[in-house]
């Protein structure tokens, strides 16, 4: 179980159990818990995914929507509060779609994450183990996500790789 003021990074492929495992880790700590959501519901399928995630969380959770200003949302939190950020790749997508300076946003986020003020759990997708995408935007996303994941893994106290619902401790 992670200690106070520690960053736990949970990474894995689609449907690997990242979010569910992160929720188990967070709820093993005393509430209240904060869920920082980065998703935006642009279509019915995404609305269903968001609803599924919300349905798994019971009482004791506060949800903050931070599709773009994730660093600011983290900075505004009280000390010693368990936090789950889900997920970095959606946050990255939001910045790319808004044509923001992705590198600057990632640096700011990494700076805030390097100073957790409680047990913080951050979820991200591993996107670099598949084939090389066939278009420039998809390749840029894969590359930016890989760089962001490396930045966060480098500062995390614990790194878990989720495979088929099983957490593998990397660090």
C-alpha cells in the first residue's frame, strides 16, 4: 500500500483493469477520495464509458472534471487526500485537439506530480506496444503519450503495469 505523499503510476493497455485497480488502491485508504476525470463526452459511446466509471464509485468520492487544467486541479486539492487521476492519455488528447503546446502542458503537469501532497494515483494507457500508426496525428499522439508516460514513470514512487487485470510491479 502506498504511503502518504506518494505518487503511484498505473499504466496498461485498453481494458487491462487500470481504473478498477486504481479505485481499489484508493478506497483502501480513508475517505474522502477525489476522482479527477479528464474525459470529455463527445459522443454516446464516451458518455456510456463515463457512466460506467461513475457507477463503480460509491459514497465518499468527489469528482472533479479537469479535461485541460489537470495541474491546476491537483494544485487546488487539500493536503493528505487520496486522489485518482483517470487518465493521462485522455488529458493529452484534449490538449492535442485544442492545439495547445503539449510539451509545455506535460512539463507543468510533471512538475506538479513530482510534489504529491497526499497519496496520488495516476492512470495512463500504454500506447507504444502496438503497430506504428498509419497517419501523422496518430503517430504524434503515440509519441507524445510515450514521452508523457516516461516523464511520469520517472518521478513516480511506484509504477504498476496492468496486464489482463493483474498488477505487475515495475517499481
